[in-house]
């Protein structure tokens, strides 16, 4: 994730549905147990709101010291904090696998101009493997909902969005245009990718494309505005993102056709990096309202008071609450 300062059918949480051969499905883990749920597309619909959501949240933190970011996980109420990586490097931008058993992230030197690569690790901290070795900057990995591919950002001559197999092969440039493209996020059915782009100017806006890179469509507009870090709702009808269109950075939401933009946070501090909880109408996000970067969770309609999940004098951020987020 980089900060710059439909679908319908019933989601049967925690259950596996027997399917006949050839049935078209969309697979992703439910947010309460992490159990993979493979459901016919015709059976998925807006999830029933669940108090406080569920599942685990993966995030980055430099609580081990300045210049060192590691990957952590916690429950959706902030309990049971666990450190996953111990690379003593810049390990950032985590994203869950569909079964919640593995985490993809980027890691490398702190210096912006130096190489970073994509790694995969088991959620218990074992089995670390490197998946890119390009000698360039590879950032912002996002695991596809069916588990087969990883979208990420790579810099060769320009910032582009690529996808690859989880083994590291089959690398494809999806955007391939002379503008900076960042923040890939898969739709829940895996057919589309939302991303941010400065295409056509110096401002970033939210775009959507098919998973093969075709059909690139701009969703947000405006001058002197940066809209970044999109996150699909679990029913596939809405996209949350961060925007400075009101002067400071806030969490906004739009329909997938770009209509109905609405500010959810409306707070004088910066609110960044939204990520929808799987199986619940909740959004996890980063905020500086307490004076440093902490992780919060709120209702997806902006109602109520956000709950603070982390409380540490160092920086916690880039939280990912479901597969597919950057």
C-alpha cells in the first residue's frame, strides 16, 4: 500500500458447500474462522452485518525499532498480537492468502531507491520463501481470491502493476503505460483489479481493470486530488479508498461504477489504508488521530465511533483484513 501526502449471491460463513462438477465458484476464506468457502456465484449476497467482524488482521509495524518494519497479526479486536517476520528489514504491505494460512509481503532495504522483493511466509512465521528476484523494486502484493496469482507493483522503467503465479512464474505486465500505477486490489470474485493511477496527469485516481489488464476504466476524477489504496467490499458492490479531496486524507467509499462517493471518517487527522473485513460490514484502517500511526476498525457506513485496535508509540499500519487487499 502506498499513501500519497457486481457481484451478488449468500455468503455462508464457516460452511463448505457441496458443488456439482463444473459449477462456477468464487473461493475465499470466511472472516470468522479462516475456513475456505467455495460458493456458486449465484449464492453470494451482501453478508449479514456481524458485530466487530472476525478473523485475523495482518499489518506492518516498526515497534522493534526505527527503520525496521516487521509483519504482525492480531484478532479483529486487537488481542492475541503475534510477530510473524524477523528479517530486521523493511517488511511491509502484507496480504492474506485465501485460506489465511500464508502471508505475502515485500521486504528489503529502507531506502526508497533500493531493491525490494516479494516474499511468502506461513502465518506462524515458518516457511519463508522469496518469489521475485528482479533486481528492481517490487511492492504492494495482493493475493487473488482463488489463491492462484499475486498482483503487485514493480518498477523497471516505470511503476506498473504485474501479476504472477504464487510460485513466482508467469509474470505479466497488466497496466503497461507511461504513468505510475499502484495499489492493486482484487475483486472478491477475482475477475477484476482495482488500483490507483496518475494516468493523464499528476493526480492519482481509482481505476478498475479486468484481471488480465484489459478494460481499464477510471472511477474517480478531480484536479489537485489524490485517490489511492482501493479496497473492495466483500459483496463486490463498493470500493473504499483514501482521498485528500477534503484537504486532509480521509476514508471514502464509492459504488463500483464510480457513483455515490461518500466520506466515512470526516476527521481532522489523516485516515489511510482501508481494508474491508471478510464476512462483516466493517472496515479496518490506519489513523493518526492519536498522534502516531495506529490501526482502527469502524462500521462500513461510517456510523458509530471507530475502535482503536493498536496502541503503541511506534507506527502500526497497512492492515489487511481479507485476501485480495494490497
